[in-house]
């Protein structure tokens, strides 16, 4: 992945958030987003049940990530945190006393205290180095801990190839199928415990993968 392509994706990522949040009243949006994350946790509750005693990482948290509804001790990391803080009233880090925010890319994130559960939601295909990012997720996960990863997964190899080489989807430098995501995790050492399609679409399915570190 070239540095220019990733920087271009990050530039348009900020513009996307600006357009998306521009017409949304902050209070209403944050309430909706909290309900969204609670519903998401209910959908994966057969495999992951966050509790007050656990330590969580929300990698690539965005301005309103799953950190909003997690109990216990939470670290939320994102390379665009400063932009969110200065440009969007929807991002209110001071409202989350149990969350430590860290302005960092996934590839460069350093942890001294491994996490019980790591959430990487709608993030992994945004990074500049996907293998290094997965390596970071693995090293930051406790033995016996879990990774919850979600992403758009291509349904057709020929469209995946087309998107990959023509840069059709500028926000997502990486274009992968579900099997490719799973292989990426397994190659690092994760054990796939479950997978679930949360939303079916023609080109992509929105999928969640739960993986463990043994």
C-alpha cells in the first residue's frame, strides 16, 4: 500500500465524516449511535459478552465508536482523533470517563497491558498496512482474549480485482473477500470462532468475524 493512497483515503475519510455529520444534531446522533452499538453487541452476544471487569480496545474508534457503550476500562484509538475533536461537536471525549483516547494508527499502536476484547469495526480495510495492523491486534490481545472484526467483504472475485486496481472505492485502500479476511487473521495466529453476515448486499456483505487468541 503506497503512502499516497493511504493519505488520500484519510483525506476523503475526513470529508466523508464532515458531510455525514454536517446535518445531524449531535445529541440525536449520539443517542442513535449508542442504540446502534447496543444492538450490535446483542447480535454477537452468543460469542462476546463485555463486562465491567474486562479491558477493551476500540481500534479505529471514529468520533462515535463502540467505546460509547462498553463497561469497564476502555482504550479508543484513531489517527483522526484531533480532527474529530476540532471539527465535530458530535465527538465529546470528556463525556466518557472510563475511556482513554489515543491518537494512533493501528500499525503504530503500542500497548503494555493486553486487552480482553479488541473491537476493530469498519477499520481494517482503511489502514495503510493491513498485515502490520493485524499483527498489532494480535500482540495487543490477551491469551484467551477475543477480537471482534467487522468489514465489507466482496462477494465476487472479479469485482474485488476491479475495485482493487482501479481504486473505485477511494475510502478503502484494501478490497478483500470474507475468506481473505479470515486467512489474514489465521496467518497471524488467531483462531476463527464465528462469523456472521449482518447485512447482505450485491457487491459487499457486511460481516463480523469473532476470533480468539489461544
